[in-house]
């Protein structure tokens, strides 16, 4: 992993600390509503994607923490998960193209899909818990996206009541900003790479080398101009 990523990882970790702080505060203020705990893995079956900075961070710590047979087993889980997610997204795309469902209906259907996270072990615990994505850290407390409120299905937050709510649009904008600045620092030929969103399973198995990141192409362009 490139050493120049460290600066962006630190900025991302500041966001993770904020997420933990907010979630802990809501949990302490509303202990009767937040049902998260050891062995609860409802959020570990949700379908969501990662921004570039999140994908690189997960990939870095996955490769640093696991090796040998254990890494092979987790990689195989990630491959299976990635195939399942690909099928789900292809069907959603076909439904949209055929006009069978509206965009909102498709998004609602995707939110209900269940795909087991490859990092969820047989004890219903996360194998990379310390480095889990932002979305995982906010699961269980009230959030909003595009003005629509969301709560964990097993929580006890009551509809119509007012609770502290995390605006995920703001969080996602911050993630995009960090990703965009990272891409700019790479001087990559893939200038739109910050727009990329991938499942955690793909983040685990991808090799984020210079070729993938488009750094080689940028260098070739500089050489040809010289």
C-alpha cells in the first residue's frame, strides 16, 4: 500500500472516531432503543457500497492482518459474496431498464436484500471490527439519506418521535472529498476514480496497485509528452 495514503487514512480515521463518538452518545442517551451488542449481526447482512478511501482502508488492513489459509478462506467468502451482489444489482438494472420498477422502488428493494458480509465469522463477530466502514458504525442509530429517515429494524426507536439523527448525506460528501483529494494526489489517468463505489467484498479482493489506480498510465502520458 502506498505510503502517501497514510495522510488520507488519518483523515478518514478522524471520521471514524466521530462516527463512534456519535453512536456511543446516542446509545447512552437511548439505551432502551439501541439494540446493538455482541452477537448481533443484523447490519452485517445489509447491502451497501464503499467509497474509494473506505475501500483502500479496508483492503490495506485486510492484507496486513490476514495471511495463509485464513486469508484464502476469507477471500473465497468475499468472492462468493461479490457474485451474489453482482446478480442482485444486475437484476435491479434489468428491472429499471425494462420499466418494471421505478428508481425509488429499486432502491427500496435493494435496501431489503440480505447478503452476508464475508468478514462475519461463525461466531457472528466481525473479523476486521476495528477497521469496519463508517456505515457499520452508524447502524443501529437513526440516520437520514436524501431527507428520508432510517432506523435499524430491530431497534426500538418509535416512528414519529424525535431523536438525534445522523445526516449520512454530509458523511458521504466528506468521504467523497477525501477520495477526490487522494485521487488528485496520485496524478492518475483515471480522474473520475473518486466516483467509484464498490461492495466491501470487492474491496477485500482487489489489488490496488499502480496499474489499477491508473498511475502507470499517467506516467506514460508524461513520458510521451516529454
